[in-house]
C-alpha cells in the first residue's frame, strides 16, 4: 500500500513550498478528495491541508469588488450579508451544495478546482464574470474563471499552484439573480441541469443587464451569450424570453449518461431558463 503524508501548513507561503514537491496536492474540506481517493480517482503522495490557513477564509469588499478566500466554506457564503445583498444567487447555491455537513466542510475553492461540469457554484461564478487569483512559489497570477475551466476535472492550474481567492464585481442594486437546478436526489444530488440567471430592468422595463449560464450540459459550465443578446436593450415579455430560452437550449451540448439523456437535458435547459427569466421579470412563473 502506498504511504500518504498529511501536512498542515500555517501560511500560504508554507503551503506553496510544500506543494512545490512532486506528488503533493492540496486538500481543503476533503468532500471531493476523500471519496475520489476511495475510488482511486485522486492520487497524492502528500496531502497539503490548506483549510487551516487563516488568511484564505473570508468574504470582503476590496477595491469595489467582492473577494472570497478559497477555503471559505459554503456555510460562510450562505451567512454572508454582503453575498446576500450583492450576489444573492451565490448564497442560494451555496445553501444547496449537498447537506449541512457538506456545506460546513466544503469550500468554494474546492468546488472550482474540482471542475466538475455539474459543480453548482460554477455557473453562478461564470454569470458573475469571476476572476481567480492563483498563487505559487513563483508568484501570483490572475485568470478569468472561463479560461480556468478546461474540461471535466481539467483546469489551467499549474503544479504547485493554489487558488487564493475568487473576486467579481457586485451586481447592481436593481439586479435580480436566481439559481435553478434539476437533479435526482436531494442531499446527494448531482445536477442534471443547472441554470444561473441575472436580470436587471431599467425604469421603462428594458433589459439593462442579462446573464445566463448553464451547468451540466457541456464539458464545462457555459455562458449563453447569444441568448443574453436577444434580451439586452429590449422590453422584456414572454415572447422574448421564449426566444432566449430557445437560444440557451441551442447553446447546450449535453451528453447521454446514467442520470439523463442529452435530449431531456436540452429540454430542461429551455424549461428552466424560461421559468427563471419569467420569475425575475415578474411575469409570473413560480419556481419550486
Ligand atoms: C455528500 C456530498 C454531496 C455533495 N453535493 C454537492 C452539490 O450539491 N453540488 C456540488 O457542486 N458539489 C457537491 N459535492 C461536492 C463537494 O462537496 C464540493 O465540490 C465542495 O465544494 C468541494 O470543496 P472541498 O473543500 O471539500 O474540496 P476538496 O475535496 O478538499 O478538494 C477538491 C479538489 O480541489 C483541489 N483544491 C481544493 N482547494 C483548492 C485550492 N484552494 N486551490 C487549488 N486546488 C484546490 C483539491 O486538490 C481537489 O482536487 C458534494 C459532495 C458530497 C460528499
């Protein structure tokens, strides 16, 4: 049996030094790492526990942006007044990642680095145009989340590098946001389709801001720019929303798997985008 070392550094610098060694990999909450190790899908000679590093866990405003430290747990995000006020759908999604135990252990950085096409915070962070700040022994660099995600379980992270924080511009005061997902089993649910939406209307009812992102329907979560363009600058009504929902369906590239067929997933994209946009526009389709 291969031996496994466990190190618990007290600072980012020490973590980066430990992660520079061959076979070292970070662990935060362990809610993805431990099941994957059991299944033989995660290999490491040394696990570097970054969850106890104090300056990786926070939600704060920096230079007009909201910054979230990578080991911030889903529970901390749910409880953050700043996230509730200026990126409400991020608080909503964090509150449905697994059950309470998973939310208490699991971190935002872990959800991102795990890069599952069904990772629930990812469409929300794409809709927020999130940027990642990455740190290693060689220094720091920043990357848009859209460029970081490369495929199922694949990212642009370099060996020895960790996500230090995630940051994004807060939504405008008048913008509304929503996260919807369809899955098979509460608590252990892996999204079959997820949808993150932002809608802001001006005083005349025209769409000032619109963002539509999808999860679990392509190798990585995706933004639907064509669907957004259909709505932007126009007075919102049911017909326009239907056109945007159809464009979102067309943008999705799902696969058949044990949880759902590709055709069913495409259909659900249209249903959830239509339903969510109608709810945000006050056109009366309630979600449950
Ligand atoms: C019962 C259960 C239910 C779940 N339900 C959901 C769900 O509904 N939705 C959902 O999206 N996920 C779900 N998950 C998956 C998991 O809880 C989340 O992905 C969680 O956010 C992972 O965070 P973590 O801190 O536990 O990551 P870890 O398991 O510690 O790490 C995950 C991966 O990220 C890497 N990593 C961690 N932190 C960093 C960092 N700062 N920089 C670079 N790499 C890093 C690790 O090396 C590893 O590859 C569930 C898991 C369980 C066990």
